C-alpha cells in the first residue's frame, strides 16, 4: 500500500494542496492535473512512478483543497509551481502534466528552465487559438464522447475560463515559437491515438523542441491509463530511466 503525505504550501492569504509519495531521496517528479479547473486526478500515474521517484502532486488555486481566490491565470499557476518547488527544497526536477496540465508544465519549463531536468507532456492540447481545433474537439465530444476518471472535488468553471484565456494569450506572444525552438531540455510527448482532441498542436511543439521524443499509445483515449496503463507506464519509465 502506497503512503501519500499531504502538505499545504502557504502563499499570501491562501494555501496550495500538495501531496508526495515515494522516496524523498529519489529524483523528484511533479505531476500537474488538467482542466484547468480539475482537482488532482493523477494518483494512477503517481502509482506508476513512486517506486523509483519522489512524486509530487498539487492542486491549482480554486481546485480541490487549494484556496479559491479568483487569481487563476497561467502566470500565477506557473509561479505557484515554483512555490511548491521551494517548499519541498527541490533544486532540479522533472515536470510532467496531463491535458491542460501538460501546457502548464511546458509554461513552467519555459519560465523556470534552470530548475527543469526534463518535461513530460501527456495528452496535451498544445498552445493555440484555433477555431478549427475547437470545432473538431466539440464535434468529437458530441459524437464519440469519452470515459472520465473519478474526481473527488467539483470542477471549477472560473479556473477553466481564466486558465484557457491566459493560455491563449501566452501562445500569442510574438516570441512564443522562438522560445519553444530554443528550449533544449529533454522532453517526452506521450499522446493517445483515439483522443477526441486533435493532436497536431502538440506534434508541432514536439517538432519545434530540439531534444524531444514523440510517442503515440495505440487504441488509447485522452485519459490513457484508463485504456492501457501498462503501455503508458512502460513509456514513462523507459524515458525517465534514460535521462
């Protein structure tokens, strides 16, 4: 049985919920859940990694057990990850995220590159403001649907609105793609063959980054571990152990 140690990171007048598992002596890995607006749901991935890594999870402001304060923009979320790093006394860590959390992990890696050993981008949506992408996603959601993991806390629509708005703004910066092309940290992109979200924006990012690998899990949907946990675990461990 895995033991999880909860800890609350204080900031100003609020707290961020965090959780660690595995050995504190092992290489640290941060896991960022998606949404934005979802509580932490990445325990299954923590279970895959905790035997070999120090796994740290957290919940964004307004999500789950973290304080709701209406400061839900991307920049604040990135700085909150840095608060978590400092709280745990980590100098260099692997930053991983799923879905929108993959974009958050990428934004953190671009901002605090000196603290990032590698990026793991799982079923991320890319960073774009593309109507065609959104139309295809919503059409697939209506026609195909998808299996969702259980969430222990309600979804926060306000976090979702502001997180997505500020992410689009981040991607419209004139130097965005130039910065991606100069981001030389190792990166693994793990995508799902049957994701209802088009994968081309993530593929573009992977092709821009000079030290990246791109893997597709066959017959898997967005929450890959619900379809093929074994293949996802193999892809993650194979890559992380190669670093």
